[in-house]
C-alpha cells in the first residue's frame, strides 16, 4: 500500500514539481548539464520549447524567454529553484510573475531560473540564451543557497568553477567511459594508464567541515560569475544580487506545518537528514558572514546587493507559514518575498 505523504496533503502542488524534476526524465543539455523540461504542461508549472518557465503579467499576459516575449525592454529574475518558483501553486504565483503583475509592473519580468543550478550554470544559461532577448533593463539574481551547499563538497569536485548538483553521477559516468577506452587500448596492444581519479560519488565523510573555507568558496564562485553577468548584459543593464531567504537563515523556529514537512522530508530523503548534511551552514551567523562577503564583492563591481533574510524576517511573524521545505516557499512566502524585494530594491 502506498504511503500517504503529508507533503501532498499540505502542499498538493508538489506532485507536479516532483514530476517536473523526475530524474528519469531529466532534460540533459550540452554545456549546462541539465535544464527545465521543455514544453512541460501541468496545472502548476509550465515551460516553453527551451524549458523556461512561463510568467504572468498584470492583464494575464503569458511570457517566457523562448516563447512570447513582449515588445520593448524586459527584466529577468534568475537564480536556482527558488527563483524558478518551486513551491508556488501556479505560474502566476512565482516571484517573476508577482513582480510583473503586482509589485513592479512597469516592465515585463521573465523567469530565467534553472532548477539545481550553481552560480556558473546561472551565468552560463544567460550567456547561451541572451540571443533570445532584446533590450534587458534589469537583472535580479535571487540565489545563494545552492552556492553554499555545493561549496561543502570535497575539493576534488570543485574544479575551476565550483561543484554542481549530481556531479558525482557525472564523474562516475566519465570514469566508466575512460575504462571503456582503456579496454579498447588494451585490445590494440597499447598499455592502459591507471587512473588517479578519486571515486565518483562523495560520501558524508568527504564533505568539508571548515566553515570559513566553505563561505569563502561560495562567495568566490558567486562573485566571479557576476563579472560574466556584467560583460554579457552590457553597461546599460542594472544588475542586483539578492541573497535568498532560507528558513534557517532567517529564523530558528518553524510553524507546525513547516515542522511536519521538514520532518517528513528528512525521513524520505535518500541522501540524509538536513541537519547532518547542511546544519552547520544553515545558521543566521553563517548567513550574515556570507552576506558580508557578497556585499563587499558586489560593491566593488557596482552591483546592488540585498540580503533579504533579515528583511523578510522583519516583515513576518513566527506564525506565518512560508516554506514547503527548508528552501522553497508556498504562495504566502512567494508573495512576501516578491513584495519586500520590490520595496527594498525600489523596483517600479
């Protein structure tokens, strides 16, 4: 008998997100590794021919980067799955849609985010698909959690541009390919050279414990990619970096609904319990230190910076149910984040 999940009772929209993110149907792409499933249709989340999520304007107009793009200047909201809108009950309730339809409607907002992206993938997505858009007046990057999580992976997975989600699978498959080629070399009489590569999948013991190193690494990979954003966007485009609100970065208490969802997530998540995996970086102190490093780097580059964690914390109470899991928001959370972001960045 199938187990009834509280996740689907309290947040039924998550069924569509689980289908959208089904690993068996993951949309793999050259260069990016993976992106949203193209032409995905559901009551909750819908994408265009290239996998960009649809956003909604004040008059119900639908737009997306590889679909209908309104004439004139546009603005884009980018980042990882939080910017994508995971947890929203419909395309209308994502951050991009709420900015366009309610809190900063003077120009259209397009959803340019990707699920499980690191800072390099966020910038690369924009680089590869910049040709789809004309004049971009504003870019808001709402991100940070993925960079911090990935910075905890072992040094050998970091490379030049930081680790990425599912990189263990990538290294594992590349090792299988190398082994096939070694076998081929042996058959043709050449001596195969032994591999010095480590195992493909990192274990819990591999994860870095030095929080200072983790924060420095996450900040460095993020700030270096801002240089790419500026060069590709051009000098006329205003760029803002927003450190996304995350449950443990903004408050230590949770609502009863959040506690149920968090506890269930820990029970069914194959990779382990949240506190064991990320508890040391999921604190308000770490968030403040990370934000301070990002703020200094953004100021040097002329990029506006906003740590939205204390702003959202100030705008809510411990009784407000905001999260469907520790990183993604329900509709109430999306609405508060969109409103406070628009106010703090003075978006019109």
